[in-house]
């Protein structure tokens, strides 16, 4: 993160770095060094004071510099808290998408109201449609992937969609043919999915390709024997019910992957207390440590120890990351 991301202008940064090197500099000296007008330097110093990285001394003519590690660190935390609040507001606005999409897709009087089955034959169009459908998926993705191990290129192409679902906490269940376990690259990718929260099973039976999203739309090949002939986007409730039943039966008949889930079985699921949850809520709302400690009824030192522990459990390197990860896990 550059200083410009924290609210510094290029001139602000020049003045700030000069003061770090020469804490005794006055306005006139700063103006001469950088060939600026004194009023420009005054404005820079006023902005630096607003940012909290500079203070005026008792005379009002000179400056006092707080330790950069603390001053910039606090500035970063404030910006992270702002981003977290923005993230939460943006996430809360997703409900508008369905409403607007309904308006967009609503048929006109001259347009037939039959979008229950859509046929796509161009491979690029199919990929684009899958990308669009995955963006609007909110609760679940059930898929059957027949055939042997996938190429590294195919796995890399699938990663963004899979990671998007994992980040959103979407329930992901995938059935592969057992032969994928013979390939090291495919095994590593499946392990990555499982560690992210997806459920994977394998089968030795013949299965047909299928993807079901939110139990509201299914993507199936036009010809199960040749997926290159195109795909059908199915939204008809009667057909969808049959596809969901078919997937559930295939899932029950498929085999677990004990070698993938072994590590997670040895590590118990993390449980958080009501106090931990409340602290995370206050953290996400942007409250200061002092305010949060008073609200929870603990000391500031105890609060910070708790935040440090929660960050470790969430695998977060900052409070902002902790808030995002807690929201993803449904802790908030």
C-alpha cells in the first residue's frame, strides 16, 4: 500500500519525508527545499495533521512527528476499517441484483415467455454463460465431472469460479471419476478445494456431466457423449427437480475421499464465544479499541489479546482481513 492510498498527495509525501529527515525544519525551509510556495507547504502540513502523522509544537511554528510505525499503522487500520465497512455495505446490496435482473429479463408483450431451456453451441458462449451464472450463485453448486484427469490449463481456468464460490461460503459438492486420483496435479487441486470447504467424492460408475446452481438452474451437455456439441441451460422446475434427484443419488453412491479429509478430521472445528462474536462485530463496525473494550466490559489489553487470537484462528494478517474472513465464515 503506497502513501497515496492513505490520503497523501505527492506534495504531502515530499514534505512528510523531509520532516522525517529534518524534524526541525520550518515552513520556509520546506518551501525552499521543494521549490514550493509557503502557502502550499502550509496546506500540506494541515493535511498531514488531519491524517494524524504530524503535530504542531507548542510555539505553533514548528512541528512534532509521532513515531511513523504508530502513526502510519493507525492510518492503515482506519483505512482497513473503512474498506471493511464498504465491503459489508456492498455485500448487503446484492439483493438488488435479483430485482434488477428480473426487470431486465422480463419478457415484453411481443417476446415469448419461455426461457426454461436455452441452447448454446459456441464454446466461448458457454464459458461466458457459466461465468455469469456463477456470479449470481448464492447457496449451492452441485456438479458431476466425468472423464479422467483434467489438464493443468483446465484446472487453472476453473480456479477463479471455484474460489469465488468458496469465498462466498457457497455449498460446493463435486463428483469426479475415480481416475482423477491417478494424477498428482488433479489430486493437489482437489485437496485445495476440500481445504477451502468444498466436498468432493469419486465414482467408478459411468456419469454424465452436470452443473446445478442454487437448485434453480442446471447446465448439461446437448450430447452427453460429446460435450463439444453444446450445452443446455435448464431452468424448468420440473426438469430441475429431476436433475437434483439424479445428483443426490449419484452423490450417495459415490465414495468419500479419506486421504483428502484426514487433516481436517484431526483438527476440530473452531467455535467462538458470544464475547468473541461481539468483539468481531465491534471491530467490523469501526469502533476503537477503547470503545469496544467498554462495550464488552473488558480491559483494552484483554481486548487486544482476544483480537490477536481471533486473527490467528482466522489466518488473517490484519484486522481488515479478519473482518472479511469472519464475515465469510458466517461469524458476523
